């Protein structure tokens, strides 16, 4: 079973990976990875969104920790 802390950590780390891919100078697979990362990040939750969710639903989300 995934804990709230593990779930939040996965969301934060996925966002950080997508941000790295979106900023990449080298385009791979004809820009597919980078363009998908940019599209996903457009609607991806920020730490403030996760923090609000953690307050409202502590059994689902945990307060995001910067690592």
C-alpha cells in the first residue's frame, strides 16, 4: 500500500523530472519527450497545491518535502 508520503514524493519527483526534460537542450526522438514533458507540466500540481491537498486530505497526500 502506498502511503501519503510516498505518493506525494512520487508526484514531486515526477514534476522535477519533467521540468528537467522540458529544459533539455538536446532534442531526442524528434522532440517528442520534451514536448510531452512541457504539456504534462502545464497542468501538473505545484508544491502549494500539494500542501493544500495534504491539509484537506492527510490520508491521501502528505506535505511536500524539498529534497
